C-alpha cells in the first residue's frame, strides 16, 4: 500500500462514447483500493503521425512523462 497507479489509455468512457473502454474503467475501479493515488490519462483520439520519426519522438515524450510520476 502507499503506491500510485497510473493508467494511460485511449479506451475509457467519455460523453461521446459512454460505454467505450468500460472494461478499463472497471479494472481501474477494481484495483483502486490497493493504491493511495490513482491517475487515468485518457485521450479520446490519438491520431497516428504521418512521419514515423515524429511517432518515435512522441513515444519518448510520453515515456518521459510517465516516468516522472
């Protein structure tokens, strides 16, 4: 106990998709009591970059942000 849980997902219920990603929400709610802090990062649309290099740079940035938690 005393640990944080961070979930980054493109699937999570939202006003325009109330049932989308309900399985992710259910799993987060199921394990939430085991953690002191729970963060869910949800972006409704994660468009793919046109340039593969941009995708790799974006991925590194996301990894950096998640490691700071």
